[in-house]
């Protein structure tokens, strides 16, 4: 199965992937934080979107 690059939503909305540029953009906009702050959150609590959201206080 190949990736559909026209879709700009994560395939797994429960995981934050900061290694893909467009996902980094998506999640930083979704949470209203800088890319650096998002990376810091993922480093602190892991890739769970719920954990990242909680860490960021959103």
C-alpha cells in the first residue's frame, strides 16, 4: 500500500510523528505550539497524541 500524499492527516491519529515534515506541521498547528515545543513534548511523554495533548495543557 503506498502513501496518498494528497491526504494531510495522520494515518494513525493516536500517534504524533515528528519525523515527517508535514505531520510535524499538522500536529504543531493542531496543538497551537511551535515545532520545537511539539518535539520537546514527544521527547518527554512519547508519541501518544493524548499524552502530548495533556503535556501541552491543551
